C-alpha cells in the first residue's frame, strides 16, 4: 500500500494512492495517527494525483540519517576533508546524525540554495519510517517496528559542511535547509518480495540532473539492514511512530561529493539554480525537485577572544 499526504484546493489531507489517483481519508485525518494506531480509515472519492501537491508523507518526531554505504564514505571523506580511505570506526556500527525534522519538503517542491552555499549537492537515500515505539530492540524485534519506506534526499551544502565539521561535532548548517521525503510511504509488506537471503532490500536506485543520469546503485549494497539501523537507534533510547531512519547515501554516484572525491575536482559541477534533480527507487517511486535561489546569509561576528576572568 502507498500512503500519501497532500494538499488539494487549499486543504490538507492524506489517503491511499491507487494508480494515478489518491483515495482520501476523512477530513482531519493525519497519516502519523494512522501509523500510530494501525487503523486504516475508510476512503472517499478518488482525486487525480495530477491535481494535488504531494507533501512529505509524515511530520516525523525525529530524523536520524545513518551512513551505511562504504563507497560513499570513501569518496565523500576525500572530498570533504581531503583524507582517503574509510575510518576504522565506521565498521563498528551504523553511525547516524540527527537531521532537521522541520526542513522537510515534498516530492516536487522547489529546493532553495542554502544561505552562503557555493557547492550544493543532493544525496540519494531510502528511509524507513517507524510504526511503533520500542527501546533496546534486537534486529529481529525491530522488523515489526518498521511501518514502511520512502525516498529520502539529504540536500547538502558541501562547502559549509566541510568547514563546520572541522569543529568535530558533525554537520549542522551544511544539512539544515531542506530534505525531500516522498513521494509517498510504501508499507513494508509491499517491499518484502525484494528482500534477499541476507535480509537486504534489493532495490535499484538512480539519480539524474537535468535528465542525465549521474548515479545508480542497489539498496542491498548497504552494510547494515534497516532492522539493524532501527535496533542501533533504539539502543539506550526510544524510537517512536513516525521516526525517520535514513539509509545514508548510496554509492556509485549517489551524490556529487563522492564523485568529486574520486575525480579530484568538482566534476560534475555543484548544483546551480534551475537544475532539476530526479530520483527513482524501484518499488517506491520518483521524486523531482528544482533548485531555486535561496536567501543571503545575515552577517554574524566571528568568535570574540576575550580575556579570561576568574569568578569571585
């Protein structure tokens, strides 16, 4: 089943996607409540998908973005901080950072260039959406906690990211402006036929810029399964309905920075205003966003190095 959140004639709604239409749930229904209760409301008369604006399927309580593709790590590390190889610590566990749940945009929304960014990039990922709360889960237990999957584009300001990560706290403004989630949420049972013998979802992922394919990979090239991501996220913590767990960016051109690291130069070039980025994931669908101008950064002073005084 495919579940979408949308606006139609100025009203927000959600419902079941069937073919080229969406069957709306009763007015006031929120998809996160459907996920939380597990109850599927009755649906109304179909609305053509062409006549609605698709929103992110859920408004998640939190967004964790993992990094599970070795090829991506190697290329981006070289591009962002100039070091080759993969850190030994990467192999220990599916590391993640918390992204901005208030910066989500829909499947076909325009994406603004982050303030001050001159090296804008996309990142092709798939995200799992949690369906029920849990803590300290095993991977086997975690499978029942994953409600479904969606496409996840972790837009990145690479020049900002490269500078700020020298502080040692991970990305912040380099990842803060926009994340595409969509086009809808595909329930986990729909993707079971793609699961391989090792528990990975064997889905083809591709991304193009202005109609020219830049990257293509298999989701099954992840180093950990989504169940293992959910188990790790729940270690000593709670995951809740609607929480989003990103797979991390795929390899083989899943982002420009990986290619920059491998090529030793910004080729292909950073995204420019007017560029159209399209991502397709087998079994899920397609998202397409156009880069538009952003705002200029308002000035802030650099750190003030002040004489240190002792408290009295």
